[in-house]
C-alpha cells in the first residue's frame, strides 16, 4: 500500500521493513545459510530502491528457508 501511494522510501515503509527484518533475524538466529542470507540481502537492496513489495517477498523467502 505504501509503495502504491508513492511512499516506498518513506519513514513508515522503512519502519515496516525494519520490524519484518527483526522477525526474520530472530527466526534465522545463528543458523545463517545461503538460502537465508541471499534473500535477506536482496531485501535490503530492494528497500533502498523503494520496492517494499519486493523486499517483503524476499524477507518471506528468508523466513521460510530458516
């Protein structure tokens, strides 16, 4: 919704992704694998470009791989 409204790089968007990242990091814990690290890093890149939808999708992938 934020991205569709042109607010993909807004403080609200960053806060949403920050909380999602925390959830994923907690699930991954010390068990970092390529299957979790790659989509996690891609989510950061997508967030920087304002693609919240893509970033959430990549965090979801990392969460499921954990």
